[in-house]
C-alpha cells in the first residue's frame, strides 16, 4: 500500500541506505533487457523495491549499488531504547539507525493502552531470514514500546513446490473488539527473486499477553515464531502473478483481506499486463479461508483496495480504477482515477452485489506524480468506512484530489474530499471538502470501533503550516458529522512541523 515515506532514525553509517526511502523512482517507458521496469517497482510497496534493488544492484539507481554488500546479521535490539524515558520521539527499538516506513497502526477500541504498529522494517536487509515486516507493541497508549520484532516466515502450501517465504513488508495491523487477540498482515515473497518465485499474503494472529512477554528473537538471532503462533498464507500465487497492496479487517466473526493481483508480463511496458482486486475471508483462527474472490470486474488497471465490516456485519470493499497508465495515449491530460465499491449481499455470505462508481477523480495524485514542493512517491489512495445513520448503513469514502495539476503530474494544493452513500453505493453525495487550504494528502478514516456511537474520524498529512515553502509536514485530525459529512474543525496533532 502507498503510505508517507518517513525515516524515523538515520544512522550516519547507513545514510545511503536511508536515502532509499525518500528518493522518488523515475518512470520507465519500456522493458530494458528483461529488467523489471522502474515504473512497476514504483507501484509496489517500498519493501519490494528495496529488496529487489539490494539483490540486483546493477538495476538500482547508482547511489544504492552499495546495498549489495549488506551483510546478514541478527537484527539485535537495545532494550534501553524501548523504555518510556528514552523513547519519546521514535516508536521502534532499532539500534542500527535503519528506517521504518509505510506504517499501519491498530488500537484497541475499549482499551487504548493497547497499540500495535506494523512497518516496512529495513532491518530486513540484514535479517538472516530476510523478514521485512516489523511489529511494535505498546501497552501504554504508544508512549513507549513494550516489545518489538519482525514477523516470521509463512509457508506457501498451494503451489507446485511448497516452501517457506519471509515476511515482505506492506503491513496492516488490527485489534478487533474484545482486544483478546491481535492480527497482522504482510506480503510474503522471496526477497532474492520477488517476481520470479511464488508469493503470497500472510496473516498472523497473536494475543496481548504473548506480545508483551515473548522473546522476539531466538538465541541465534532469528525471528521467534512463538510471538505469532498462528499464521497462514491466506492467498498464494505462482510466479506468474505478484500480490501487493493488502488491506485487512476483522469483524462479523471473520478476518477479511483484500489485495491487488498483478499479472507479470516482461514484454509489457510497465512490467505487468493487468491488475485485479481480490478478497479472501477466513475464520478467526485462520484455519479455513475461502478461495480468492474476484472483486473488480472488467477493468484492466485497478489499485488500492480497502475492506471494512460494517455494524450490520457485511463487508464493504472500495478500490480505484486507473486510466491513463496502461493507456496514456487515451488520456493526454494525465491519469484519471475512478473510485468503485462492492458490498456483501448478506453478512458472512462472501457474495457481493454489483460494482458501483463512487466518484470519478479527474485530478488525482497520479502514479509517478509529485507534490509541487516535495519529491516523495505519492498517489491518491481512497479509504472507506461505514456507520449506521437512521437505522441504515452509510458508506463514507475519503480521498485526495489536486486543485490544479501541472503537466499531468505536478499536484498543487490537493484537497481532502468526502462522499457518502445510503443505498449500498448506488448513488453518492456531492463531494464535501474536509481540508482547509494548503497541500493535504494521504487521508485515513475510521468509525467508532466500539460500535457504541456513529462517530467518524479522519486524519491526513498537510503542509499547510509551512507558509513559506509548503514542504514541511504535519498531521491533522477532524471529527465528521455523520448526518451531513461536514468536518467539525481541525486539530493539529504534531507539535512542530517535520522535515520530509
């Protein structure tokens, strides 16, 4: 999934490695000598790009060639770096100065002391097994890290030659109602050959007690699988496809996961010929899962699936169709995103109703595009949630859109917009602007997970406080009136603006 690129701690000795997370990938227009096109890598989680470049330095940008010399060693931790007094500015225990990014956070709705975060953890480049998905566990509301480690490998069982593959980043974390269990999701692939070997989507289950007390690494320095005793590769594919951009929700008695399935094609200009959105539904113990459910229908290029389970027990899935990427000649003004939705027909049925259009976004933050004052990788990623209003489910979708887009790719003053539907996605309200000037991007939305109210909260990144340069970042939040979709005032969550 595409998320903001933040390196929390940068060690001087590994500064070149840290640069990997903040340099944009230039677009490629053709396959060169069988190489994976840079434009394909630009679509995928940064963990995939980092692993690929580290193992194929000849194909990496020049500054990353030295990554090929990375030496495998146990990813030791420093307990002192995890204490409350020592850990005021970071939420990790890394002692190497390696970055973490593409963060996902799950919080217990009834006890917000429990916080689980997942990251692309660049210790994966030196981990003996190549595990790239980090987890951080807090029991004091995120003020300090109680325990942390890397997600262990999962076993691909539905392929011609079953074998284990390490966790590969692009994390999703979730703490369901009751908070007696926790879940994490991660890509799973061979870091030495991501696109030439089978791969999958791993889901993991643990408990607060286990995460609070387990030893995250064995005496030999390997990831301790006992921290995540239940794990399963819930979606698997041979090397013909690549699974990316997962999302996960636990509710209604099931674990739901969605993802993008890329059909690899070395002869295609972008390295893939099509993408589809698929879903799997698993029992809470992860022992029984459906076969992949086709969610997107006829569209050739789709991305950014999001799944939620409403208070009515049904699953709701949104995603975006991308026009102008595989077919740029038909869209000379730049890419257009069309947000879509499908709704489960009955709770637990795993059967979905028709595909509906949520919104045509004429000026999205495109693949390969940039904010006008920043150069990190970015794209419009719609997110959705559901609350009950007047006895029926109301679907909310939030997204970002450029006010002006120069040359089809340079985004100026993107706004956060919200729309909602009361009829399972058949019709939608006019978009309602949530932000208030400046550059606003990467929105997120959440209903009250306790299901005791119909409150809706939104957060997003903004550069609006940097009046001179529109470069430094802050995070803001707002509560949304579920009856009108109007924001109830912005709250700045960061005490000072951050360099990007």
